[in-house]
């Protein structure tokens, strides 16, 4: 009973705002936070810490072919860069088309002919943008095109941060449909 009286007294005595509020655990209210790159006098170090060896950031999936400089170095499908998308649905092709139109068509053109609106007249780019319909590109494996989208090449920078892995494969499927349509003469 005395405990409750003491607790009630403490709570009532803090109802007056003329003096500071009694804090039982001030460290939980005013936590010690260190901003990135800020000097931390507590640890005599800086706020940024080196992560433990082998740590992988959240939502990051390492790309095992980063050391390959060009898609031409990926000729063997045994290297593991094989298209995992089998039996694509119409929705998958539409998603590939949507992503292609957003990320690829500004340079490669709506139908993959290398005549996108960003290319414009001759002074914009010193060399022409490659067409997705050329014999060279049609001979590439899906893995080589995936590598090109992931790592970039020449003036084309990497799209790994902008386009998710599954969407890259869907873009490739859409590019293959553009190539089929061009062979049949429907891509005009």
C-alpha cells in the first residue's frame, strides 16, 4: 500500500509545470545518435562503420559476371547467364514492352531500329545508336543482352539500378518479338 502512495505522490508532484518533468530513463528519451561521417567521441571513431566481411545489403543481389567487360565474353551459356523466364504470358510481354518503351526506346527507338528521339540529328551522338534488329544483335544470346543491360557498354550506362532483374528478362523477350516482327516484315 505504501508503494502505491509513494508512486501516486511522485506522479502528482510532477504535474506542476513550473519545474522540469522528472525523467526516469532519460537515455531512452534523448538517445545518443551519430550521423554518418560524424565524429563519435564515445568510440573515438567516426559514425560510419565497416560492415563485417561477407555482409550483403538488404535487397542487393550480387551480379556474378561483373568482371566480364563485354557481352561477347559471355558466349557460353554454361557460364550460368541463361534466361530463367520460360513460357511467358501476354502480361509478361506487355511488361517487357512497357519497360522497353520507358528505358530503351529513347535511344534504340520504339521498334528497336536505333532511331529514338534522344538520338536526333547527327551532332547529338558521335556514333549511331545500335539497332536491336541487326544481325549482330540477333545472334547474341539472351544472357549477352542481359549483361549489356546490367553492365552497360560505351555510351549506354548500366540499368541494373533502374530495371529489376525479372523485368530485364522480359525486355529481352520483347526485343526478341521485335526481331521476329522485323524478319517477317511487320516492323514497319
